C-alpha cells in the first residue's frame, strides 16, 4: 500500500444505521463506526463529528463517498442534486446530504444509492469482476437494485427501482394474505418478497420460516420473474443477490430453477442452463459491499472534481 494513496471517508446510509469507514482501499480500512439513523440533523452531525475525529487520528481526507437509501436525486443539473428526496422514512424527505458534507469538509463528495454503491464494489473487488453489465439486488427490509453498464452506474430519469417491477401474482397462493403488500402496486416484487411482506403474507417472520415452507417457493417464483425481466431488458453478464432474506441458503438454487423454468428455453445460453450457478450468485463481499462501494464513489469524486 502506497503511503500517499488518498484517504477516503466512506458512508453507507441505511434506514437504521449509518456505517462509516475511513481508509484508502478495501485492504486498508483504518477505522469504522456505526451511527444510529435518527433525525437527519442529528445523524449527519454525528457522522460529521466522527469524520472530524478521524482527521485528527489519521490526517487530511481527500474525498467522501456516500451510498444511501433513497430515492435520491442524482441529476447533476437538478437543484436538488445530492438530496434524499421522497423517502417514506419520517423526517428524511428532501434532505440535502451532499451540500452538508461539501460545506463541512471542503472535499469532493461522491453520491449514489446504496445498491449502486454495492454493485460498484462487487464489480471492482467482489463477485462481479469483469462482468459488465452487472446487477446487484438486495432483498431485505425492501427490495433494491443497482446496475452497472459500460463501466458506469446506471442513472437516468431516476435510478433503477428494481423492487417495483411488476410480476404475475403467485399462482394458487397458500399465503394468509395472498395480495402483494406494496402500498403503490398490486403485484410488484417488493410486495411479495421483502422481509416485511413475507411476514405479513405468511404470518411468520422470514427468518423463522423453515426451509420446506411453501413461502420460499413463492419467493423464488416471484424472484424468477424479476430476474427474467431484468435478463431480457439489460442483458446482464451476472446478477448478484444479497440482503437478509437471501441469507436462506436454499433460496438461490430455487430462484435459479424458477428463472430457467420461466424462460422456458427461450434463450439458449449456458448461463441459463448448466452454467446458471455462475449467473445468479451471492455477493463476494458479504455485507461490506455498500461501504466499500461508497469508498469507490469517493475515489471517483476525486477523479471528476466537478462534484
Ligand atoms: P436492510 O434491508 O434493512 O438493510 P437486511 O438486508 O438485513 O437489512 O434485511 C432485513 C430483513 O431481512 C428483515 O425483514 C428480516 O426479517 C429479513 N431477514 C434477515 N435475516 C434473514 C434470514 N436469515 N432469513 C430470512 N430473512 C431474513
Ligand atoms: Zn411496488
């Protein structure tokens, strides 16, 4: 490790905690901290206080990278660039995150969604190396997805919102609540497969369901449709599935099977037959992809000083 590699602060902003780290690369993380997500004011001040302490301990920082829950405004021409915008999370609507850190620390600030940060880290250092396009999906408290195409994180009208892809309702569902649970859509992915949706539909928390419970077949069925739609639209070379619900070890093989079943032989590529275990995979960086991706966002901010 070169002594003069720039020191980056990485911040992974989540609904329950902000995970922070300081270092130069994934193999050289000097310190980390976990700060509770409360009000925007208190949370950002606490993160800022931690950064100031880190500067005293480790020296000047070159950039800050932030990957956060959203929706966020990533359009550089927008007046609300760098904001967390219409989140349902109480108090956090229209929070200007980027300006807060830029004004406080006078360094370039990289900013993106937590899942775009995750896909970037998996591409650089994890299970998606050399795989472009690459998709990272988290199935946890919600369902989110980040997409990397042509070496760039995908932004446009907004950023990918993979959790709200529409899927057919599970056929002959055995759930207590058969309906999808998203307040916006009758039959979207998140309404069936995120942890809270599973708990509402089956009356049991996702982590307490046994592996042979019929809920998992339905989760896999819905995920299979989502992955089919993504495969057909974005032509990914690999899709990475992370998040708490994906901790169930039997789920990935079930999802692989459903994806092939739904495709029904339409595409004849190894990734959708004997090579599917290398197409739909677990994260290579475990739970660290959000934080490490935020570090990569900080590095990129140095490269394009426009930030
Ligand atoms: P977040 O999405 O808030 O970042 P997680 O990815 O850990 O956090 O997701 C939390 C959700 O995942 C909860 O709804 C929880 O019930 C579910 N979950 C956590 N661990 C497991 C597990 N081993 N099996 C199934 N569901 C789990
Ligand atoms: Zn929805």
